[in-house]
């Protein structure tokens, strides 16, 4: 019988929530990496027992953790406990937390600065990994979206990382500026139909696409309109919060922006607003039903100044028409005095029939719906603030 | 034998309990102690000082013999008591809430 594994990253550790396919009774693990910020965990589509986690702290920086047994045991790639940690010539086997920007003249234009909040040039400084995206086909290949915004890739199971410098070096990098949460590359979408096509999104630079496996990139922000930049329709500078796709239709993208919900039917060449009758089109998370590519989910947040649901009511909004027409989903969710946020990486879907939908809140709740959003129940209520939620549908 | 104390999070990463004891060749300085520590526990690379610049991370401090040595040059000799193992070289995370 198939099962579900929900990977939850929080401000104070990671948690693994498991259930059988009924999704009624859940086991909640003890905290993993307790006391550390876990921005993201994700499993390999090619090997569900291979998990990657981004562990970080202001004190001790970035750590990458890997599990090869579905989350039972973890180690820093290259330094498994009980095994030699160096090669015979004394070099470390793994430098899994070494993220060094590429400044070579051969592989990209050497980039030394982006814009700071005040518009002055600021040097690129690695702060943390926001998002880990394992390859669809190779468990040892994984992408990392980092702050300050850049894309890295490991092809040895996370032991070493190399930047794909064409993204920062494509031409607009020097004009990128951070959003309030930092200048983070938070979304990495791998196209199941075309291994050379990758979509990324950066706050607050915008969305970008490569058609050649990461060598060259182009901004894909036509149609976005942002009043917080000097030119509201500029090529870059838009604060994209999240992009989602249905794997069966990778040319259709849905975006939650810092104001505005958008869609593209041509792989990002142009975008149209689909906010429709949403009570507010500010928000962070967005996702797509696993089997119905025109069914999408958002969690409206009151405003950029007040990061909680309107009227104290936690409502997921679902559109079955690919946008514009939205219905509130409230059954099982608090409808009074609720002032939590749902962050950009904190919503996910499973691929069971019926599709399960999951999201976590800054109040420490993880809610699940086993009926595509019609009804909800908390899996757990009192975790630390939830940063990310990912779901694995296990065979 | 040099004694080094680590903050709890780093002890856990290194899979150690209590003090770490290290052999350091040559002069006993911050750099030589940290070099020896990272050879013995490669999982700590990047957590105390930057991979590339080798600068101490901002929220990490170095104490020994009742003194704050955080701003001493990395190649300055550590106190005799540390070099002889009478006192530990303390790697400390800044105290902060949250």
C-alpha cells in the first residue's frame, strides 16, 4: 500500500510526517537537526529514499544533510560518521557546505556586485541555501537556490557544488536587488519534458529560464506589473514569490507575485493576471493539483505590510478554471482569530487519487487535505514556525 | 595535547561529546589549532571560519584563560596554558535569543 511522507522545514529543526494512503493517522518524527533553521528538504524523484536538507544558522553558516534511507539517518555528504572523512592524500572527501561564486572569466562575466536596498552596489555574499531541487532522473544530481541569488549544482550527491554562472552573468545581475527576506533564489522548476529547460525565480529580480541546461539564461517577466520599481514593466526587478507547474503540462506556469497571481501558457514568454475574485492577491505559496492541471491553490495574505490572512480567517483559495474564478476552502481551517502566514515553499501536493494538498504556517501548524482541498485537518499544531513543506508519494 | 571546547551544535555535527583533544604540530596559534580541528573533523569546515577567506564567522568567538582572543591575529601564539593543555581553547557561539 502506498504512503505519504511530508518533509517539514522549520525555524528550529526538521520534522518528517508519515501516513498510509488514507492520510488519516499521522506519525510525527522527533525534531531533526534541532535548533537549526531548515529552509528546505526534498526527496529525489528518482530514488525516494534519497533526501536532501538545507540546514543553516546565523552562527555556524550552511550545512547540507543527506539521507539515503528515507530520513532515518542523515550525514553531511562526504563525511558519514564512522567512515574516513579524508582521502588517502589528506583532502576532505566532501565540502558539502562550500558554496563559492564563480568569478572566472571563462565561464561567465565576472560579477562582483548587485544592488543593495539603497541602490548602491553591494558585493555578492553567500548566506544560505533556500531551496534544494533534486534531478528528476539522477539521485546524485541536485540543484541549490541560494541567497545572495545564484544557482548551484552538485553531481556527486551533494559532496561538492558548482555555480551555474550564466544566470548571474546573463546581463542583468548587477541590477538585482534584495526583497525584505533577502535576495534569494527560491524556485527551481525542472521541465519533465525537456531536461535542458529549467525555470528559476528570484526575489526580487524575477523569473528566468534556460533552454540549454543552465549555460545561458533569459528573464521571462513580460506581462508582470510591479508598482514598487521605477518602471513597473521592467525586464527585471519583480518580486516573484513562487512559481508552480503541473508536470504533465510544463509549458504552463502559475505565479504568486508580491501582489498579483499570474499565469503563462508559453513557458514564461508572457504572463497574464488571473487574480480574479480573490479577496487579496498578495501571498507567497501557490501550487497545482497533481492530476488536474487547471486546478490551482493559493493562500491569500492581507497585504505586503500585514502578513496574515484577511479577517483572521485562514482560507485556501482554489480555482478549477486555471485562475480568475476562485472559491474559498474553509472546512477544517480556523475561521476566526488566525494571524499566521504561509511562506512560499510551504505548500505541496501528493499524487494520490484524490490529490492531497498540504501547507504549513508560521504558527507551527501543518494542515492536510485528502480530498483536493474540500476539507482540511491539522497533522500537527505546535511545531516551530514552518518554512517549507514537501510531500513524497511512496510506492 | 591541545584541548578545544565546541558549542553544542558543533559537537553534534562532529559527533563528539565533551572536549576535543588535538595534536598540533609547531606553534600553537588560532590558525594551527583550527587547521588541526578541521583535518580531524572536516564536517566543521565553514562553520567556524569562512571556507575561502578563513575569517572567523561573525557570531563565533574565541576565548581562553579568561581572555577574549577573537580579535587576535590568527598567527599569534596562544597562551602557554593552552599550548600545554592546562586550559582549553574555547570556541563559543554568541549568546542570543530566538
